[in-house]
């Protein structure tokens, strides 16, 4: 059986056109990310997973309820605002924030081949999330980040017996595609006054 990283929907496969980021594929890729984190054990990335899962569910709820107006993430936000709603948009904003945090942490891991994972996640937290949190939350997150696995353990678990070099190459493609989506939706949300990532 192939490792999950070879079978889950990748952000590389999410269509991004002039109209926007396709919602259904984006949600499927986000689910794939959660499935990969599950391989590390529930508590390890719990501080990220719970938030991401809840926000994926919120975006999906809006998408399913208004599928004809939500083909892209951008159209989902625009249609919700025209109806006076904001729940799906708030979830999307927080989801993009969480994905930006994860993306930057994993990019740090790939760029700095000697840094341990907790260092990479700490760097990302300081850039993406820290300014959104109170002192108490920052303290809890700092402790949670210290609990992430060692770099080698992370790769071994995610690879599930597959080729670690292949995993690394696929992760690079995956992160490039995710980074494009995160930057695009961040700019869209900011420009339209819909939310601040």
C-alpha cells in the first residue's frame, strides 16, 4: 500500500484560475494535510489540528449550503457577504492563517536542513500567529511547539516506509502550491476588507 503522501490530494492539484481557487479541491487538499498530521499522533500537532479542522468544517458548511455560489473560495466569500453573513469567511480567514503557519514552518524545515522541527515551527509562529494571540495563549503554544517530533522522526512517520527523498521532493512541490494559494487568498481577503490573515 502506498504511503499517504503519495495518495492524498495535494495543493498542487488544486485548480487556480483567473476566477479563483476551486473550493472543493482546496478543501480536499486541506483534509489531506490533516490526514498526514494524524500519522504523527493526535497530541503532537493538536494545537494546529483542532483549529484547522474546525475552520475546514466551517468553510465546507458554507460551501455545501451554497454550492452554486461557492465554486471558488473568492466567490464563496463574495456571495456570503452579499447575504450579510460572515461565518464561512471568518473560518476561511483563520484556515488560511493556520495554513500559512504550517506552510512557513515546513518551508523553514526544508531551507534549514539542520534545524529541528520545533525551531522551524517557532520561527513560523513568531511571524504568522504570535501577534494574534494573548500572552496566555502564546505560553501554551510555546509549550506545544516544544512537543513536536524530531526532524528525522517527522520524516520517517510521514514517509510511512516510503522513500524519504521522494517525500521531500513532493513536499517541496506541495509547499510551493500551498504558498501560492495562501498568498492569493490573503491578498484577496485584505483587499476586500473581508479578514486579516
